[in-house]
């Protein structure tokens, strides 16, 4: 009997831990199902965005191979297997991307597809996050909502290009700094420093994008003291996924029976993981708001719920 009581007490304490309550909240609000829907939309949006983006910036990128390489590395980190890295296993040939010709019928169709899928993903993402906060659908004028999502989609694309530019600048600056210290650019130490700087830049970008997604796209007035923890945890989780991206997907796509569909299957798995992380971060913030005694719009509620033994 004493053993049973002890086990029950430990189970009760574990169930009150914040990570456990976050997963329960996520599951109870259909988080896995919502992330699956978002992942399918993300694939179409990414293909359209890359096609249109390279059509518009192709001539610029051809004259700036360093920026092109940084942009391809950034896209590959965010979507492993999407861009062919020379192994012949990627879905898109980078050489053909920079040779894309803008203002053709194909380009116009791709642009229309981009506008539809990108804004559709943002709209669905808004509703998914609001569902995790137990909020009803946003009551926005359809035209204004579409224009808002379009502006945000363009802003996110600009952020990606800015990140690639910063990567070029940081790589050059880091190489110059190490050269001043007498460290060779091809040494293990130089590669390690460059990799760490790149990861930190990507982390900062992910924090900014996720904060904008939860505050601006979702239209929820989340206090920053509640927002920051979930955003940082989500950004770190995304960083780990990106660092381990190829390794994580290698086993899932190496089955010879799936060879013809390996790239698509890998992308589906990848975007599902990304969307799971994003919505889990939203669930963490929602639980944090409840623990802090805040309502869904960031105003003080009656009394914060008590915790047992200081468990988070």
C-alpha cells in the first residue's frame, strides 16, 4: 500500500510538471492534427516562394555567388532535401533556379500560387494558434486579412534574404577577425567559429519570426514576459532540428521501396516536425499565460492557479 501511495504521489507530481501539462494542452486542442494540415500547406508555399523568389532575384544572385550560396545554405537548413546540394537527391536544381526568367506565363502562375498558398498558410496558422489559446476565429475583414497576410508573407521572405545577407557579412567579418588572430580560414577552429556564428544568427531570426507569428499574425496580445520563454524554447528546438536535419530524415527516406518519393516524404516529415514545434511553442505560451493568471488578451485574471511543490 505504501508503495502504491508513493507511486501515485510521484505520478501526480509528474503530471503537474509544466512540460507534461503543455503536451496535454497540445493534445487536448488537436495540436497534432492542426500541425499536419499546416505541414501540407507549407510544402506548396515553399515551392512557390522559391520559384517566384529566384525568378525575381535571379539576375542579382547570379552576380553575387556568395549571396546565392548563403541563401541556398539557409534554405537547405530550413528545408533539408529541398535544394540539390550536388548529390542529385534534392528536389530543385539550384543552377536552374538562377536561370529562371521572370514575367513568363509560368512565372505568373507561380506568383498566383505563391500568393494563394503563402497567405493560406498564414491564415491557417493564425486559426491553429488561436485554437490552442481557446480563442474564436479572428473577426477580420476578408480583404484586409488577406492584405495583412500578404504583407507578412513578403516580410518573412525579406527576413530570409536579410538573414542570407547577414550570413555573408558575418562570415566575411569572422574570417577577417580570425585572420587577424593568425587563424587559417580552413582550420577546424575557424570552421567551428563560423558554424557557431551562423547558428546564433539563425536562432535570432527564428526568435524574431516566431514572436511576430504569435503576436502579429495570430492577433493575440501576449505579454512579452509570457511570450519570450515559449519563443526561445521553440527557436532552440528549431535550431536543433536544423542542425540534425539530414540525420533525422536519413533513415526515413533510405527505404528503397520509397526511393521515387523519398524527397517528398522527407519534406512532409520535415515540415510536420517544424509545425509541431511551432504549435507546441504556442501551447507552452498558452499554459504560461494560465499559470501567470492572465486571460487570453494579456489582462490580469482573478487568481493564478496554485502549483504543488513549486512545480512548473
